[in-house]
C-alpha cells in the first residue's frame, strides 16, 4: 500500500489521543494531512527592530528582559519589559505560572511573536508566543512563512505542523502518487504550478510569497488548487446530471386534456405574466420527454412561482400521475395546501396535506389516500420522504424554496418516487437569486428557468434605514397605519442558531408593543409554537382579525397577506441581504404602497451601513444577491445555515469567483479527452460527500 493511504498513526508523535483528534478534522490517512491546507500564515522569517513597531503589526521581535513584575490588580497580570538597541515594549500575561515568572529574569534574551497594540505605557504585546534564547543555536527565525492550520480541541499548531511536515516528507519519496489530473495545456494556459508544487508551496511558502498575496488568494499555487476543487464539484454535478438524463420518466401527454387546461387557466383570478407563460412552456416541453425534468425556477419574491408549479401539477394530473409538493416550513406548506386546494377545486382530485405534526387516524387516512391514488396532490414538509410514506404513480415532485433543502433531501424524494426504471420529474423553486457563478456549482445538475417579471401593478417597496433610538416615531407610524385599516409585521431577528432566544425576544417585543399600542390587536407567531396554533394566528391575520403580527423569521418564506403593507425589521444588520430581501417580500403584495423599516442598533459599521443602503436603494433580488456576495461572501448569500450549501476546502467563492469562468470549459475538455480523471478528482475533493455523484 502506498504511504499516502496509510493511517496517520504511522507518523511519529501520533498516539491514540492525537489520532482521534485528527479524525475530528477528517484526517485519517497521510493523504488527508497533505490536503489539510493552512488557514493563514504568520511571518516569522525576520526579526523586527522594536523601535520601528507600529500598533496593528503582527511580528517577530527579539530583546532582553529589563524588568518583570506582577501587578496585583483585580486581574492579576505578569508584566515584563523587553528592549533591543532601538526601543522597548511591554509584554502582558493574564494567565501565567511561577515557572514563567522565573524564566523571564532580567537579562534573559527572548523572541516574541504577537500583534503589537497600544497600551497605557506605550506599545505592548498580549500573551505573545515567546521563546527563551539560550545559545546561538536556538532557531529564532523560520525560513518559510509559518502555516496556521485549522485545529480541534486539544490539538496544537505545533503538533499539526510537525505531522504535516512528516507527511510531506513521505510524499516526497513517491511524488507520482498524487496524479495531476488537470490537463497540461490548462496548467500552461493559466500559468498554474503542478499539483505537487502547489501543495508544497502552500504548506511552506518561502518568504518571496507575501502573506497579503496569500490572503487575497493571489498566489498561483492557491489559485490552482481552488480551481481544481471547484472543477471537481462542477464535474460531480455534471456526472449526476448525465445519469439522471439517462433515466426514464412518465411522459405527460396533454393533448387529450386541452379543455381541462383551458378551464384551469380561465378559472384563475388573474392573467399569467409573460415570464410565467414562458417558464410554463419550458416546463411543458421538459415533461413531454421520457427523461426526468430537472428544472430550477428562480423568481424574485412575489413573482408568482406557485401558480407556475400548479400548472405543472395540472399536466401531471391530466396524464394520470400523482404530484408531491414539498415546502421547507409548516407555515409555507399550509399555505400551499390552501392555494392548491383552491386552484384544484372541482378538478376531481383530492389535495391532501402531510406534515410531521399529523398523527393518528388523520395521518392514516392521508397515507391511505396517497397510497391508493385517491389523492392526486400531496402537499407537505420533508415528512413526505419518510419511510412509511408510499406514493401512487408519483409523476412530479415540486420543491419550493429549494435553498432550504440540501441536495441530498432533494434526491431522497426522487428516490422515493422511483417505480421500476422510471422516476418522477422534478421542479424546484427558489426566490433566493443565485448568482450565475454560484448556480454553476450548486445547480449544475439542474436546468434553470427565470421568472424575471412581477405581476402588473406591483409598486416597489419603500425601504428606510432607521436607528433604534427612533423607535417611538416608528410606533406612532404603526398607529396611524392601523387607523387606515392596514396591517403590519414586526419581525424580530436574532442569530439564527438560537431559536429559543429568538422566540424570547419576540415575546418581549410583543409585550412591549402591546403596552405601547393598547388600542390595536397584536398577536405573536414563532417557530416553537405548535403548527395548529401557528395556523390559527396566520389565519386570523389573513382575515384581518389582527392588526400587528410580531414574528420571528419563520415568516421569511411564502407568507402572503396583501393588506399587510408595512414591515418593521429589528436588527436587520444581523441577517444576510438576501434573507432580508426575502422577508421584506412579505409586503408589497397588494396594489397599495408598502413600506419596510429597517430598525438598526447603532453604531453601525461602515460595511453594515453600505449593506443596508443596498437594500434601501434596490428592490431587485438578483442585484442584491450579487452585491451581498461582493460584500460578505457566499456563505451569506446561500445562508450558512443551509444544509445544502457546499463547503470548500480551499476555494472561497467570494475570493475565487473569477476562476469560475474557466471551469466549464476545462470541465468540458476533461469530459471529452480524459474522462478517467473525473472520479479521482471527485474523490480527492469531495471525499465522503461524493455520493453527490452516486445518486
Ligand atoms: P412567489 O414567487 O414569491 O412564491 P407567489 O406564488 O406566492 O409568489 O405569488 C405571489 C402573489 O401573486 C400571490 O398572491 C399570487 O396569487 C399572485 N399572482 C401570481 N401570479 C400572478 C399574476 N400573473 N397576476 C397577478 N397576481 C399574481
Ligand atoms: Mg413562494
């Protein structure tokens, strides 16, 4: 067996404990270590004269201890002053041992590495990484930039650096073991180094490579690996897509059902927009083929995606197939259930509703209707792809707000609908505009349709950015708004991770507003409420039995109450722009003017100001997503909380977006000339998650 596939336990200094810690980082074999690339670097290649230090620099210095003392303040600290011939600086330790105190006797020569800051007595370093210099052999400076790796608890940089170094030296004995799959012509064209060179450079960049270039991704070695990683992701989705295209699907012939389709369209309370009609035609063409449709419909909030999917459902029903509609939240699923039930009233089919909350006999009845086919349309949450659920001639799967689901969930539902060799068509909808570059990576397995037109008569939402100090003015505005018989949302945001805190904050706000506005009807909705209770509140709000709805971000997707034309969003600075845009999309759904007030906590950073400004100035979801990508990076655009988001080892989509332009082309070249490279590339970069390609 090659060295590279051997366990890291083989390396010296790796005992059982280190082994399990490395495993936590996904490092099992020597090859994994080689691909565990540094997060950033430190420059210890030269010693800086103390007299020339400026606050903010992170540097290596060398000096003699002048004095040392323990300050008996509230927070006991060890203070030590060192100097060289150019100046002096103070070192501060808040945690220290008696040993340390002893070792730093006056006259001792030491080297320190840390960030320089301003303190009371001039410049200082807090908890520097230091080393006592005992003789001229002590290695003070490093010849290369010092790598800083991602760690896990109990694992130190020193250990990781040591084992990586060993791993690299093993590999040097067998350089041919890591095959460079990027075509030589591509390497030449973009002036990329070979794989081996790139990896060596990144683990130990020599001092000709600057840290700032590394940080900004402006180093060929880094570009090359990022390129290769992005390429691997792209290829894996493409293989997947090709596999899917080879499957069989039911053909939706609608010739015999023309009248039904006409009847459906004429029963709608509105006329479809041009964009809706175009997308419908694209869907119809897909479903006439005997291979599965895999289509993503993107359309800004309120562009009318639901009716487009209902039309697709109609095609399936007419052809005698069942349809599953999956939404990411109960609230949205309930709403779809209502819409579909209304649209398909009088169409001789049952619309049933299935979520995890449905229990007992009611659940049994729904499962029965699904299994025997008496239900033509099944609406639900991810409960739809649980074990106990059986479909009957499932011909179409509709997934709303796709960005909330992972690739895997999407695929699991398709598996469920498999009968023999045929699989259902799939229609995915999202309001999160995905910049073209990202779409190529996340959705290379999907064809994309865009609804780029809002239904007529929509007025842009007027957005204002207001500091929290002016809360009372906002409350007055709500009061006069409600007098005009209009309704209001008040959205409380908190960091997504803590739903409990978010609900608490919403409860407090509801209480506060109830006191401040005793004359208006206020209700609260949040994610920890029972589905039934949420439904009751939502229904009451729709029926205008409530004036002001205090909510958490549960109302982010789908909710549709046209009379609610004013939305206050508290602490908008905490959310991604696309998410804010989506939230804001709850208003502006009627013919009247609508407003969104972003009530921020001051002071606001410059970037935050700029970001909220983008939202104030634009109502275009695509533009907002592009700007958000520029300012914050893709994690925010895609939403870091999303299960489906791709995680990269080296690539950073904000930094490396320029590489994407060349990926498609190189991918094409590999498909044609060296298909044998695809699997190893996917294995190398997608590792455990390469079941992307398997499904
Ligand atoms: P989204 O794309 O955000 O999911 P919806 O499908 O919820 O949007 O549609 C938003 C609102 O617009 C709904 O009330 C829907 O009935 C309405 N709508 C959809 N299409 C049209 C249209 N062509 N003309 C007028 N209203 C429409
Ligand atoms: Mg929707």
